[in-house]
C-alpha cells in the first residue's frame, strides 16, 4: 500500500481534498502534526464529504513521532518539493512508498528534506512558483499507482 503523508497541513480544504482522493485510490494517509487547523474542523469534513470514513488516517503528534513510525515500518520517504531535481515521472516508485507533501505556506524544513530518501518535482513553466498541493499530490500518486499497479 502507498502512503500519503501531510506535513503540518495548514489549509483544511486542501487536506479534505487529499483525504477524499486517498479514500478513492486506496492510499493510507499520515497527518504529521501540528496542523494549522483543528483536524476535526468542519471545513475538513466538508471537503472530505462522507469519504473520510473510507480512508485509513493516522495522526502523528510530531515529525519525530512520524519518523519513528516510518523507520519501524521500513517505508521509503519520497518528498514532493519544488527543490527536487528528479521529475516525478522519472522516479521508480515502489509499493509501500510514503509520499510526503509539505505545508502549503512553507513546504518543509531542511531537516525534513535531509530525511527524505528521494526528492521529486512536478515540472512547471519557468517563472511560476508551484502547483496547489492537492493537485500535485494527485499527479504524483497517479504516477506511483500506475507504476506499482
């Protein structure tokens, strides 16, 4: 099973969208706290609709707690980042990979970058900063699912 990890998400609507997508695609979700909103927030429920009952969600109280869990589970961490050098379509995904999405407002700190086993990017036109985190997650997860079957 693939995992989608959300590092300290701060926009409930994007989080709800990614949870709904994960439910539909059969992907487990790891929420690394603290989030920028109450994860029981009505915006999260509204965006995720009734799909939230169909997704495996694990909340990790901190980055360190997530890292301990991930290392015990022996999951490879694939970070989606604008600072990545490898286009996501050229990365060889494996079953059990954990795709990490950063905060919408700030990405992830350098220590998180350093902990990643791989860093992938969604190539975009020059002069533009980044894609929406939920759209980026959908593109990368789609490719990962295509590769692992």
